[in-house]
C-alpha cells in the first residue's frame, strides 16, 4: 500500500534546537538546498510514521525553514520563511519553541497562529527547563493556543513519537480557528470587517477573520490583490476608520509596532497562565510593579482600595458641579413659571422637561468621574493585570478571568459590556457572563444610588455606600455565575490566554475620547429618550383632570389665611390629583406586587419606568414628588421629599431592587442579539426580577427588625 505523504513546515526562532530536533526525528541524512534567487539554506528530511489506529503508513517530509524572530521583512531569513508560509504548498506547521525562553518564543507562535494554518507546537528542551526548575503545563498551553502542544527533547529523544503522532492527527482533522485574541478595540474592528465580508458574500480562500487581520496589519500582498476588486471602494473607508480607531487607542501609527505589542501581551499572558517556577526574581521595573500588583496577598486589597477611592471621588468631587447644574435647572424652571404663569405649557416645560431631564443631567459630573477612573485604569494596562489576578478566584465561581473585562465594562454601560463578552471564545463562559452582567451596576444606576445614599446616609457616608453597592452587585453576579455553572451551563472550563500589555503612561487624548464618547451617549439619552419619557410621565401624572376636586380644594384654600395651611392644602390637592391620574392608576394596579417590599405606588411606577432606562427612575421620581411646586426642584429637594415619604427599610429595599433587576430595553435588545434567543431573554427578565424581589423583600424585613 502506498504511503500517504505529509509535508511539514518546521518553523522556529534561532537557537531553539530545530536542527537537533530534525536529526533526532528523522535519523536520516539531511538534504540541504536553497530557495530560488537567495543564498539562505534550507534543509529537508523524510521520516515515516505508522498509525496504529488507521493501520496506515505516512511519509512525513519536513522542510526546515530559516530561524526567524518574526514574520516581518527585515532580514533575508524572515522574508524567505514568510514567502514559503504564505505561498508554498505544505500541509501543516510545526512550531519549535524553546521551553527555557517560552515568552520570547511565543511571540513568533502568535504570528504563526494568525496565518490560519494547521499547526503543532513542539515544546523543545523540556529536559533543560525541568533542570532550571521551570514547570510548563503543556496541556493547558495547548488549550490556550487551540493547537496541540507536545513536550519534546532532541537530546533525550523524549516525546518524538508523540510529536509525529500529533502531526498525523492534525493532518487528518479539518482546520480550526486559533484562539489568539487581541485587545478589545482591535477585536471590535476585526468583527466589523468580518461582518462586512459576510454581508457582501465575498469569496475568499482564507477565513474572513484572518483576512481582516492581514488587512489591519497592512499586508502588502493582500492590499495588492484586493485593490483592483470592486469591493475595494467600500472597504477602504472602513479600513481607514478602523486604523484611526486603533491609532487613537494605542497612541502609535506604526501598525507593525502595534501588533508586536499585541503579540507581547498575548505571549506574556500565555506564559503566566502555564508556567510555574520555584523562584521568580524581578529583572526590570515592569516585573517589579507586576510582583506588587499581581501579588496573591496584596493584589486584591490594592484593587479594592483603588475602586473604593474611585467611588469616593465620584461622590465627593461630583457634588459641587452637581449643585451648580441643579441650580441652573431650578432657575430655568422658575423663569418658565414667571414667564408663562401657572399654565399647562409652563407645567410641561418646568415640571416635565426641566424636572425630569434636569434631575438626570445633574448627575453627569458623577458619571464623568467614574468613566475617567475606569478609562485611566484600562489605558495604563492595570485592568489586564486584575483579570489575571482574579482568574483563580473567578474559576471558583465557574468564570474565566477574562470575564472581568466585560464585567468592568458593565460598570459603565451594559450594552457595550454585552458586546465585550464576544472576546470569550468559550460559549459556556460567554453565556454565563452575559446572564450575570446585569448585576454589575451600570452608570445609569448611579443617579438612583447617589439620590438615595445622599438622602438616607448623608454626604459624608455616600461614597462608602456607593462602593458597597457596587461590590454587593458584583458578589451577587458571582453567586449567580456559580448557580448557572452548576445547574444550567454545565461543562469543563475552556481556558484561554489573557493578554498582558505593557504598562503605558495614560494617554489624555484616549481618555478624553472614551470619557467624551460615553458622556455624550449619556447626554444623548437625556436629550432624546429621557426627554420623551419625562414628558410622557408628566402627561400620565397630570391627566385625566378632575375639575370638581380642584374647585373643592381651591375653595378651601381661598378660605384659609395661614400660608402654611395653604401650602398643605395645595400639596394634598396635588397628591389627590396624582393618585387619580393614569400614572396613579398604573401604580396602584401594580402596587400589590411591590407592597411586601414597603414600596408605595410612586416607587412602583418609578421601577416600571426604569425598564426603559435606569435614568428614568430619577426623572420619574422628580416628576412624582415635585407636587407641582416649581421652586421645589433638584436632587436636594427630591432627597428631602424621599426622606419624608419613604421609610429607611423601604429605601434600602429599593436600592437592592434597582441593583438587581433587569437592565434597560436597549441592553435587553443587545442581550437577545448576542444570545440569539428570545427564550434566553425571557429567562433573564423573569430570573432577575425574581432575584430582585426576593432580596428586596429580605432586606426590607431584616432592616425593619433592626431599626
């Protein structure tokens, strides 16, 4: 029977022992030649392998390519190796890696994975690594890379048969996508390009993902090939926009340097996941900083302290500009009433638009400070370290450390957080993360927390309360993840690498881009969606009219001389009218559901309005508790009204409900898109509502016993 032939490209950095390995594998003379037109030598050997399962014999031809540190065109060796890998016929790559210098060698591995070819990694010099006290989890590394990793030694001939067996097994299997993952901003642009190719049904010999990567890397041959195609006209603006976005995030315009940094982050992350050494000594400043920030004893306390500091700043620094904005809206409301009198038009502008939108916009300083803090930690490279630090802790709850990225994004907004979960390549990890993201308190909930924390705990304690709320929400999410892993999304963890980028000085331009973009989104919602919701709430709280009730109270007010009594009667009239309005009817119809939590119908309506957007909770409360008094506007006045009308146990229960129930409609729409199922969305809505109700009920009753 004729032997089946397999052609292997042997690739590795200089001095990784390729020649020794090829000699040990083949036990044969090497055939030495060179590529046409160049003087770089290549070696080629043949060996055989008999597959015991398939009873087939294979002839394996191994082409030993020149040692190269990367696939750039800086040297003749690099050009020759790159040309062969891109244009010659072969079946798979065997990447030889020096076990004693794993991180450095994985830089080339990352580039090879980008080619989208079948691959096996030969972990050479494993015997020397053991002597140096370096232990490498080859199985874990294989899972991270998405290709088989075989520990071998050319010197002791350990693992050589296993390597040949892996070559045959990979040869027989179809191609699979590698697991190399880039920073979120690059992944975002890759996804956009892939979606574009899918929509255009573009015919491509290589997978769309690999095509997108080569376009972003400005691969000359791909550019030349696609330049004359009709698709190029539409593709070029997309590429320009994508590259501008990448340049902004990295602060660099050299795409080779940018991807070199990405490969460094990938290689360092992979090494830290799979290597354990008996003794680690810091060789440079980066390693010294890492030894502190990723320290298993100090790392988490440092992270918690930084987050606590951020929430303190969010409240304390945000208070003064919040008061200024508030005063501005109060003045506008007063001027509106002075100009238009006590008319319906004045009421809709002052009580509806200015009362609702003003209550939301006044919290913009708090939002900006939180966004700034998170952007600062992300751009310096610290957040990636926290992901690594929390990996072991997260695994206890059925999550991967990389879930930390979308979870932290969820502190800003749940919509991009759901999208960020795409970087989790394991479907199980992705689904669990998607289901618990709603427990991360998004920035839209900050106004609610600040309002209630300031009202019931005072300014001096509000920052601490805000920090505790965020930590409590995160812990709820972790507990929910554990339940989902045990009972719903069962299966083994599918580990993959968490990139470790280099530390960078904060880029003010990038931080401005992130903070300004997210803040404008917040204001856009306030100026459009929340404006509409505020007017709708105003209409529902002012209609239908009750002329008889108004006449009766006006007669009583006319007969009363004391100003305080008049104000009381005016307040009672507004409460009566509110109770009989459309909003009052909805609130009273649903109040039995919320009554065990200590909520009156106004709090019930605010929670229901919050399904549209969490900011609407504050604007709804602003309209409901304004009681028609134009001078009584703003967060301070609203806090006084809440203290007067809401009990302390009910206030805490309300905070818990807001913290746990389902995000806004926009987030729910993205959740459905990411999971691809209306059924999952129904589970999310019912599940989070049930959890929110149960824990609010528990909070209300426990606090009632204690106070």
